[in-house]
C-alpha cells in the first residue's frame, strides 16, 4: 500500500542569490576506497564552491555504500566528507540527510557529531510557493516486492541487534562485500548503452509510476499537485514532466553522472558538475526525449 502521509516541512523563502542544492547516491566505499577517495575530493570541491550561496543542502540517500553504527565504532574512511558536512552545519547551513537502502543503519551519530537533520522517509516541503516531495526512493511504487520484504528485515530492531553482536571486522567486511557487488552490477547495467545515454522507460520505471499515483492522490484529496517530485536511488538522471502536471526528478549519482539539483528562483534544474572545471554551477542536464505511457 502506498504511503499516504508525509512529514511536512516549510522552508523559509530563500534570500536573494541563495540556492538549495540536492544530491544523492555518492556510494563512498564502492567500488573501492581509492576510487571513492577520488570522488570524495570532487564532492569536497563542490561543497566548497557552492557553500557561500547555499541556503540548505539535501542529501537524498546512499551517501555511503555501507554504514552501520556500533556503540563505540563506525566504518572508517571518508572522514573528510564528514568534516565538511559538520563545518556546513556549524556555519548555520542546514544539511538534510536522508537514509538510503545502503546507509539506513544510523542511530544518532550523524545528528550528534555532524549536525545533520536526519530523515528516514518521505518529506514534503514548500519552497517559494512550490510544493516538493523528497525521498531516497527505494521501495516506492509498484513492483520490487522482494526488496520491500528485505527492507522490512533490515529495519527490524532484532536484525540490527544480531548484526551488532558480530565482530566489526566480520560484519562490516561481509556487508561491504555484498553492498559493493550489488552496486557494481547496477552500475554495469546503467552504463551498458554504448552511446552513453542512460535509458529511461516510464512504463518500467517504478518511481515514475509512484509519481503518477501521488499526483492523483493529491488531486482526489483536494490538494495542489506537487511541482517537483525528487528522488535518488535509481542512478538515472531524469528531469521529466508528468502528464498530470509537475516534474519527476531523479538526481542521478556521483559515480558516473555527477549530477545534482539546484533550486533557485522557484525552479529546480538538474545540472551536471564538470569534474575538471572549477565552477559552482555546472552544465544543464540534457534529458533524453520521453514518450509518456498512454
């Protein structure tokens, strides 16, 4: 059953010249530490270049390819990004952190040490009169019933306690092995097109179907449609108008696409961050033409 209730948050109007940035799916740790450290440096440069104009950052899940907090231990590596997020919070720039399917096992460390604002499910926000729906995106829409059952297991306190009883060298190692294997398979499928164009088929896209249902639900409830429905998870950069109105946005990833959302002056654009050109804005993402399902 689709979730019919969302947490509602109204963000103050952005001041003139300020921007809200949305990013997802860094998967630091995949495919290995060396490659992840290289991507981490690109992310640090992005945050450094955009912080002066940022009124908030929204990280829509899977920042780490694996994350689990024990009472006295967390996974090592990527402390530079953690320090960066802490500095942004210390400067008074809100950093909203959505748990994804790879980093859902967080139990207070990120909030207490980094100062992020944690979200575990869908968030509805209103910015400058625009209504947005934000979520990581895993388990949304029809289909994928196997994963939805697995997600309930991962979210069970019993499963979490059992995992915590294992020695970290064993539990963290196993989890990282399976997590990286799953991520590499998805990356391989996503980049299989020899022309470098990420395929997007609305008929097969569960999050697209989820967006259609959400817009219909809003209409039946007498509520304004969402102007933007924004997700991560799929590693597919998408900026696709919906037939009922509003736009489905998927933020892509910071593994192969390096794409992000920028909300400014009431509009949400999907941009590509140029890795070798120091600029805080980037290039506008070019959406592959979409044939809407009938």
